[in-house]
C-alpha cells in the first residue's frame, strides 16, 4: 500500500497516523512453525473458551480479525519464551489504537464452566479470502509469485519465475529465471538487456487471450549470464506487478501432504533466508528436505546427492536448434537433486524454479535455482550464492534475496 502524503496531521482533535491495511507482525510469524506440547485438556478448554466468547468479542471490537489458539505469548519485545503457555490470540488490524467508543481487548478470558482464566495475546495481522491473489501458474497474476509462467514477449519458450531479488544500492525489486529462456543461446548476453518479459508466457496463454490482455508485461532483463557456472537472468519487475510477499502459485493439497506441510503451515518465503548448499555435508542431506516451486510440476520434494555435478545441457525438444545445429552448454559445480518415487521433482517448464532446503521447523532456506534435468529425472540446480555473486559482479551491484518487511508490533 502506497503512503498518502496529503493527510492532515490531526482530524477533529485526533492525531492522524497511517498504518497498512494489510499489516503483519514479525513476532507473530517468527514461530508459526514451532512445535509446543501441551496437555489435551488445556487445548480442549481453550477451544471451548474461544467458542463461548467469540461472537461477543467480534461484536464489541470492529478491528478484531481473528481469534485462535496460541502456545507462546508475545510482547513488543518479541516472543517471551519463558512464558510458553497456552493463550488465546486476538488478531487485529492495528493493536496500537482503539476504535472510538470501543473497550480495550480483555487481558483474560474465563472458561464458560470452570474457574480457569486464559490469557490473551494481541497481535497485528489480518485474515482474508485467498481466491484471487495467486492462481494457476499459467493464469495472469497481478502480483507476481514464484512458480508463475514467464516468457519473452512475442514468442519463444516458457520458464518459471524464480526467487525475488533486491539490488541493494538502488532498491530495485527483481526476480531470477534462466538465461536459456532467451533464444538462441549464442546471442551475446549484453544484447538481452531491456528485453520485455511477460507473465504468463505466450506459449502458456492462447492467442485469443493474448489479444484481449495487453498488460502481461511484468519486467525487463537487467543482466544475464550463460557460462560454465550459471545459467541465469535478472529481470527488473514492473511497478504494477510488484509482489507484496514471497508467495507461490498452483499448490495443491496433495502437494502439501507429500512435502510435509499442512494448511496451518502453508509455505511462504518472506525473510530472504539462504543456506550455502556448497557447504552441505552428509548430515544435511539426511535431515533437510529439498523442495522447489515450478510452473509445470508445482511443489515437489527431492534430495541432494552431490554438490559438484557436471552436465552438458541440451534441449531434446528442439527449442535451441538454430541454423541446423544443436547448441549445448557445459555446466560445472551444480547441485544434484534426485526425485522421490511419488512425484518427479522437475520437468520441462520448471527451469528457473526456486529451490529450498526445509528444516525441521518447516522454515525455508533458498539454496539455488533449478535449470535442467537428466533423462533419469535428476534435477540440476545452480547454488544461489553463485548466481547472486556472478550477476552482481557483472552488474557492479550487490544482489540479495528479497526480504519482505513485516509490520512491527512495537507501539
């Protein structure tokens, strides 16, 4: 939400302060995947307490967004781990202010049939219906999301929208995808600068729809490189398509189940956290899941096997055949990610997908970008540090994975 610069400092004796309508707190999100164990009786009583008070609380407090169970109480200083106790979370738009003629939120709520009182924990946040922000990867998405279909304007192959990147010196918001999206491969990288990228790609969106929809442009190429180390392009995002958080598209319930997530811990990537998979050892392979989000196969799970895979990449579908010759590129020091039996990790169209290591708390750490696949379904992944370092050096700027800011709970 853009800041309004024409508001008066006061209105009818009240101070005027702007707050985002879709506010969220770092504290509230920092432990969403933490696991705390409490006896079933306490959980049952909290559930009954919420059911008893919910309607009256919603009627009394117009800024109350949700009432739910929590296991850790927070404050403006963050989570108070010494107070890991069951509580009732009150989610509101703006915890710093009380609507006119309304009471403060209660600090305690009494169980309807016992003498037990449960503390409340007020946090900033909101609830919403999620039917239109991100849809199918091949649908038009106003706010870009990882896994969306993208392509060069006016034809060519399609690929997946990868991790969001910030240029530190200019604060430009960008995304990564593969350099081989732009054909032919022997075009000098410098000639790609300024090329328009569309979402969804022409090949994923029928001609009839292309003519009806003239706002598919989502960015322009800023820098690109195809070498023995990386196959990557950085695209500056068009202001009208700017994402508000690190979301993904096209995730099915079955995919969440297969990869170890649940609806209550829906995967997002807002903090820009990374891990250097080039430093992984056997312990990391055994205990961290690897997932990716691509336009073709969606959310899938795999396992890292090596950090130093070498491949010669070709396209057997003929997308890179020009002048009667097949082009290829040698790639070194790539990550090898193998599929699990239930679902193939990577297929054609998934190039550019963001790849993550997932720890035991279901926290995502970006480790790379998927660029290709072998005939036995081994996925080739370029380490994210290598991409950021090499493109940043070529651009003369510092590239960082985007950390989307959360609304602070301080007041």
